[in-house]
């Protein structure tokens, strides 16, 4: 946030997005997020075919190498 002092006190896109997300979170409940998630899923399903889901399923099954996946051996 201190970086904004050099830009004539203009808010960065990152900060604006964060503040907007926080405001949305305060103003809406769990059902709101479930509803928009369902709408997004329906839109994705109507715009993509079986191959799309196979591709993303395959990608999801592969390790990204990021090291953030939890181990089931704990």
C-alpha cells in the first residue's frame, strides 16, 4: 500500500480488487456464493464439451510441482 504514495495516491488494481472483494464478502452470505458458483458452472457446461472436462480433469490429476499439495502419509 505504501507503493501508492508514488502514484498520486491512486489505488492499484490489486488493492481495488481486494477492497471490492472484501466489501462483497461483507454484503453477501454463503448462499450468494453458491448461487453465482452454480450459474458459472452452468455457463461453463453450456460453452464447453466433454473433451474440455477431460482435459481439465487430466491436468488436475497431475502434480503442478508447486509443493502445495498435502501428503496423505502424515
